[in-house]
């Protein structure tokens, strides 16, 4: 699993300016009055043409400053989107693949810059594994028990393509330009650990039955989006996904405790049994 800084949690950079139409307008108005105090009374009237002109100019300045903010953001990995992000990727030698989201592409760009300077490290192998089939891989873990042994585990997005994805990764990481001479590589597909869920659900009095009927589907969707290698499944997480608007209370009967996953394991939903209680 990756242990890098979460870009979304970084503070806003100083180059990005906080904008306020009122602040811009009041600053312009005060400056105008300091240069032409005879117009101060006229500017007290919202309908005065001079006041209207100041508001229009202030709004135009607001738009300009916002465009400057956006231009600055387009050069930062945490904020760049679409083709701006692709230009950043080109600078680092990482090309977007078909159907790759901005977030997925952003992660590959970041990982590539780290891995390029740490040959033989976990991030080195992880990056090359993901780049072998970026649109087919959900997660990669790299673990070394010692003695030069390196275990690479692949979690495929589409389990029907897991074998083909694994072969692509094997070809990539065992290439002489990637594999360290003294490393012994073992490349495996993730071990999927099915977790059954049993829960009682209590709805608020005015909540329609349809809310309950959609809970299992919502839980499976959230689970699929969250699941990664070494992701520990907590009953509290399950309860949070089931506690939608209109749900009064949820009792989780199974799993009864934290389900811990190893570097080679991924928790996936098994049988989900939800019972509506009153």
C-alpha cells in the first residue's frame, strides 16, 4: 500500500488567492474617493451610474483574478485537471491511458517521480507493476520478507481479466531494465477474502421501504470503491454505509470485529443479509 502524502490534505498554496467581490469593490471605491472626494456622496447611491460602473469593473477584476488562480492551479499536481494534467504528465514522461480518471493518472505521475529515483525499492516495483496495465489494476502491494525475496501482489479491477493482467505485470517487472539483479521476484494475484454481513436495520417512521431495499446495493458499491490490499474492514465502516438518510439505527451482527487483511489480501463482500426491524 502507498504511504505517500495525501495531496488532498495539503493546505492551499499561498499563490492561490482568496477572492471576494465585496473586498475588491470596497477597495476600488475607497481608492476612487481618495482621488476624487467630490464623488463620495454620489457613490452612496446604488443606482448612480458611477457606482454601477465600479461594480462592473470590480466584477471583471474578480473574474481576472479567478483566471489567474486557475492558471496557477493548472501547474500544480494536486489541482491540475484534464489536458492540463496531461501536460504535467508529459513533463514527467507519464502518458494517460484510455479511460483513466484524473485521480488515477495523478497518482501514477506522483508514483513515477518517486520510483524513478529509488531503484529496487517497493515503490520502484509498485510503479512498474501499475504502469504495465494501469487501466486494469486496482492496487498493488510490494512486500519483502528478506533475503532478496520480493512479493508483488496484484488486485485487478476486473477479476475475469486477472490472469492476463498478472502476465502483463510479470513481463514488466522481470525485465532486465526493471528487476534488480539480486532480487527474487514472486508475482501473485490478490487473495480475495469474502466477508459475510448480517445486520438489522431500523427505519424512521416516515421512511419509505424503498430506502431499505437499496441498502445492499449501496453497500456493495461503496465496498467496491473502498476495497484495497491490506484494507482492514471494520463493522463501524459497514454501519456507516448502511446509515443512509431515513435510517434510524443499524445493528451489525457479523462481522463481529475488525477483519484484518495482509499485504496479499483484499476483503470483498460475500453474502449480505439485511433484516428490516421495527
